[in-house]
C-alpha cells in the first residue's frame, strides 16, 4: 500500500491563491533584478488569454524569494501589466534566492500536447496544420515568423474545434507526402484548396504525389514537385515561407489552367494570396 505524501511546513515559505492586479504585478517586478530575458511573444500570448477571459487558475505559481526577487512567473506578471486586467494565481513567497537554479526543469509542452490530451487523431499533424489556419484566418501566412503573433495552445484548439474539425480526417491522408513536404503543410493546403475547388484540389495533390511525366513539364504541379525533390537532396534547404509561397503559386496557376516553365519566389517578392476562384 502506497504511503500518503508527507506534509512539511516551513515557517518562512507562504502560499495563497490571490488575485494579482496590474499595479501589484508591477510592484513585484520592481524586485526582478536577476531573471531570464523577456520573450515578448510569450507575454503577448498570455496577455491575450487574460484580456479575452481565457486565463484559468491552473495551479502554476508565481514564486517570490524572501528578498523580493521574482524567481518564477515574470512573463505572467508582464502579461498582466500589458493586458491591464487582474488574474488569479498561486503566489508563493519566502523561498531562498538560490532556489531559482532548480526552477524551470519541467519538460516543456509542445503544441500538439493539448490536442493529444483531448484525443484528437493524428494530433502531431493536426496541431501545426491548425497553426497555419490560425495565421491564414487571422493574419496572413507571411507573418508566421512573428514572435508576437504566435498563438497559444488553447487558441489553436478552440479554432480547431469551432471552425476546422475536418482537419482531423484530412491529416490521416497526408503521411504519403512526407518525402516531399511536412504532412501538416499538406493537410492545411488540402483543406484550404478543397474549399475552393474540390475536384481541382484532388487533381493537384494527385499530381504532386504521383507525378505527371516528362510530357507534363509545363504543368505548375510538375515544377513544384521538381523544386521539392531538389530541395530534398540539397544541403541548402528552402525556407518554410518560400515553400509555402511556391505551393500557393503552383495552385493559383493550376486553378486557372495556366502553364509555367519554372516556379520561383524571390525573398523580396510580395507573399502570394491563395486564389479562391478560377
């Protein structure tokens, strides 16, 4: 029979569930003289959760040393200041200053963990595909590298469940393309192109997977597949944004039945929009 946990009381360490206001957060941060550099993107995600009412009391703690240093939780405090709204948390005070060296050893959650928790099939493909959908719906794909615009896990899961649950089924079809593209990228474009024109989308991805032969070398999908095959064997890999742009360009040409002898996207070139009608 397992023994119950032993409760050890410390006269110096206190803990309580509190509501931290922006003013209180700022006062705590005044003693934050030694800590990790602030990650603006992470602060922005937390601030959105607080502003939109999605923040929950989840057991994570704000840890303050006996000399007033914030040992853990600075990003949540900065988010509170940025959002301008209070949030509930567990506040622990009175720990030794050198306890900072033992904090942050938890295994960081990856984007697909929440999807796995809720039993989403093919969650490792679905979660990054939904990230693409998030930028497609809310910003644009060209802004995917912006740290401040990165979505939180709960934003992604909410978007998936409320707007794009069909990605779960599509994701299961995409591992066959792994030799050319990430299955999550294929899932995203299969879903979006299929909403524009299901028949042309099916032809596009069949040609991408199986090829079109040398006589079809003027077809945009032929040129796309050729670029992706060259990238697979090249030491200098195509950046993700360039791959996305090439796929969109090939689709736009395919949709209107146009041909091309080459497929390129210059870094200074404007990022293409996905064509939604022939």
